[in-house]
C-alpha cells in the first residue's frame, strides 16, 4: 500500500480512541486452542544477566492479543540496556524487533492499524504504543515519533503480565497496541521491519531537504544494520551513486552487494584526511548528501568534510547519548550552506512505507533477508549479545526453534 493512501490522522485517532475508551463489555475471545498454561521468557535480571524464566500465561482480556513469538532481532539498543540499563527498566524482557503468530485474540480486537481484519493465525509486527496525549499526538499526528507518551514492547519493566518483550515464547499485546498484519512477509523480513522503519524515516527526513534526487551522490557512513538497510532503501528509490564507509570488510562487502558504487575501509587509510582526499577526488568535490549512521561522535564531526558546498546531511546515528561531537561552524556548516536534518525513530506511516519498501527490495532482487546473519535460541541470548557487541555478522536474531 502506498503511504499516501493512509490517513495518518485516522490511524492516530484510532489508537487514541482505543487508549481512552472505557472498558468494553466482556465477550468471548478466539484462540487456536494450543496455548500452554505457562511459557518462557528471557528476563534481564541484572547487568549482562539474561535468565530464562517460566511464567503462567495470564488470561487475556477482550482488548488484548496473545502472540506466539517466532523471533526478534537483537538491536544495539538491547545491548546498551543489557550492559548499562540507561532506560532504568531492569528487570525486563527485552526485544522490540519481533514478530510472531496470533494465537488468541480478544473479542474487541477486530482489525490491525491499517483496518485489515485480524485473526488467529495471522503474522504480526508491532510499532510503538501511544500511552497518552501531548502536543504531538493531539496536534501533530505525523510527528508522533516526537511524543514522550509512548511505550515499546521490549523496553518495559517487568510487571504482572511478564510477557512484555519479544525475547520469549509468547508476548501479550495490550489495549492500544499498534499491530500490523504482515502475512506476506518472510520471518527474516519481519524481523527487519523495525530497523527498516528507522531508515525509511531517515530517508523521509532527507527528502524534506529537496536534495535527494535520482543522480544524487549519497554517502552512507557506518554499515551496520541501519546503514545497510538505509542503502537498500536508497536503491529501491533508484539512487545509484552510493559511497559507503565502515571499518569492517564483511559489512563493506555487503554494502557492495546491495549496490554501493564505492566502499571505503577507513582503517586502510593513514588518516581521515587521506580518505577524505580520495573521496573528494572521486566525487568531484564531495557527496551531495550524507547519512551518518555510526553512533561514534568523531564520525559525526568529520562527516561534514565529505559533503560538497550546498549539500545535505541526515544525522541518524545516535539513539543513545554517546557524548558530544564538535564541528567548525564556519567551515563545516555556514560556508558550505549545509542543510542538516536529524532523524528520530519512526511514525506509524513509516511502517506502511516500510512494508512497501520490503516488497520493492524483493522485487528488484536486493539481498535484504541476507542481512540476518546469526540466529540464537532463547537460552543462547547472552551469547547473541556477545556476538552483537563484537560486531560479528550484521543482524543477530533470536529465533524460537
Ligand atoms: N535515530 C534513530 O532513531 C535511531 C534508531 C535506531 C538506531 N539508531 C542508531 O544508529 C546507529 C547505527 O545502528 P546499527 O544497528 O547499524 O549499529 P552498529 O554499531 O551495528 O553499526 C555501526 C557501524 O559504524 C561503523 N563505524 C564505527 N566508526 C566508524 C567511522 N568512524 N566511520 C565509518 N563507520 C564507522 C562500525 O564499524 C559499524 O559497522 C546506532 O548508533 C544507533 O544508536 C538511531
Ligand atoms: Zn532496534
């Protein structure tokens, strides 16, 4: 479905109504009949300590949905939470990039966010849950990503539900959840939906500068899952002049496979300036537009030097506070007249664009599913975290076997 067909206002209103409604009359819920009495989750009980626990699965209400988890991507944010608890939510069940099958559905839950019928057996993903009203949910529905009134499964402190994150055998989706039916996507595609929505949003932000065109020379700095998916999005838009920088040859090889014109391993150069001179020569003065996808402050500082005068930059790389980055406002910003945008997560509409993007990527044969390089079971999640921290592979995933 094209994003233009979706009325964002309608979507947000629907979620807000669901949150604000008084309790509905109880009525029968549908289930597939094979739900066990108890199930396991991986609970983060302390720093770097994921423990598999078993809990009774509570009876769902008429506004809730019970999902049997098939898998969930492991994200850099999970690793941050695992190592440092920056969100102060321990104990919790992590995992926000998940997907699974509806096994029980409350009588009041009839359709997904797009108005598609929702039934037992459907494959689903979720986006954020709006938990209340503020200026963004009330007056700026296409800026709900900036609202503080949101919760996300996989970053909620443990409570009586227990099944609050996708690192488990089941998850309970509460009233007001944003559920999307995605039966036509493969499991790997579904596990990549959430990070893909981050990159779709970044590209939407970049488009507002008016600088992203067919022949734009685009730099993607940082070839982790975010940078590589972003490159895939650019390819589906017909952007062919893509320059990729990373320090890891496996990731750069994947960038090439996705279609990067040139790749640069910054470790192969004696200095940043040596790499810069090569890129400036190659692009005839610098790239037209750059996406900063590293999370490394020094990279956020130096990227300006690679952009031509009159060019643009989208800063995506900092979901967490990794410290300050300095620039020279005269050389880097004013004299070049750089158009700079920041990008913060996604809106519900970005999810719709993301589903469309994934179908297009498949349609033109891009290696999207290949970005999922590692799979771990529920009792192997400590190892999954370690693999992620060592930047082995690309997208590490938890998969229920
Ligand atoms: N803006 C948002 O809403 C949002 C959402 C999700 C993630 N993020 C951020 O996006 C960033 C990337 O996410 P990811 O999952 O791909 O992380 P990642 O750590 O897997 O990838 C980062 C990549 O940057 C490379 N890198 C490091 N220093 C570099 C340098 N100087 N030049 C070029 N490349 C360099 C690393 O080798 C790595 O491959 C993270 O820092 C995360 O916080 C932002
Ligand atoms: Zn994530």
